[in-house]
C-alpha cells in the first residue's frame, strides 16, 4: 500500500464525520480561514529573513482570505501530515503545493489547479544521466510520501538507491550540504537551491511528470469548493495568480495550468 493511502486511511478512521460538516458556513461565521501550510518548500512556501511567511502559496492564501473578509490562521505542516490535518478537522483547507493525484482524490477533494510544475530527477551537468536506466547505481534524494516519491519509485529500475527524507525541507538541505547530488523534486526548486549556493548547478536529467496543484478540501465541502474555484478562475483570468507565480519563482506559470483553468472560466 502506498504511503499516502496509509495516511489517508488512518485519517478517515479517526474522524469519519468531519467531512460532512459545512465548512464554508463555519468559516463565514468565525470570519477565520484555517489552512495547512508547509513553510519548508521555497519558493512555494517558506519563512523569509524576518521569519514572516512568504512564497507563492502564502500569496494565494492571503489574497483568498482578504478577498472574502476572512482572517487567515496557519497550522504548519509537511508533506506527510497535511491530509491527516484536513481529515481530522484541524484545518479548513490545505494550501501546501499539493499535487492533484488520483490516489489523493479517493479521500479528499481538490480545487481546480492554481499552480503546477514539472517534476524531474535533477543533478549536476557533468553527471551522465538521461534515461531511467542511467539511474542504476545512483543515489537519489526525495521527500517521503510526495508525488515525486511515487513517480520515482514507479520509474526507477532495480539497483537505484532512493534515499527518502521526511519532508522537502530536509531533502533540500541534503543537496545544499553535499550529502546527495541527485534529487527528485519540482524543477522550480532547482532555482531555489542554486540561489542559496551558487556553486551548485542542477539541471533536469529524467523528467518524471507534470504536477497540477490544487487546494485540498474535505469531501462534501461542495459550497467551499465552488467558492474557491470561482476565486481561482477570477484571479487567473485577470492575471493575478500568474503574477504571483512569476514573482515567487522567477519564471512564468506553466501553460498547462492556465489552459486547464480556461475551460472552467468559459462556463
């Protein structure tokens, strides 16, 4: 059983009734939106030099709350516990660079995409890797339980040494510290690593896939999903989200994300 399935099943077993609550009514009543937010995944989400929250996810969550007159409350999370936090009712939504996958959709709902990225095994230019077969004998870092973990596990041939770290922050540290040279992650994170240490050069070696990020919601929160979807459409249509993305990442939002939202905006 995949790691994400274990977590989701455990969360469902803990509080099966939470998903039936009308979360939008609760948010409107309290005027507070509580989100799961991972501060260890720059440039998506992190703490700046003043220890204030920053990154694309923070820009999105802050504007979503402000536009609706809600106070934003953060529960810090990582890749492993963001779904359990949602399923146990500790947060209203997840805004944590979470990829939309069929496995996750079995236990939670997602908004339409508001971001996305390409995922790949990346490494130094002088490492001769271009196909999955070239991964044999190589050591590759990846954050446990992430989409990249699942993608790499499915693609890597026998003889590949996959080192799983507990979250993306410690995975990033493993590259910066020289513990590993190869990493399976969103290619947008390569730029972050190279900014932190200009002596490190990373380039995509083997593409794993493309990921669309959605805001995570409990199943049954249809009114909240409709509210958030409409907000994403409006803010994609006027270019706000694309501007946030480029400011955070230093590169344009992937075309496939914008194209995914365009049909919804025409309805």
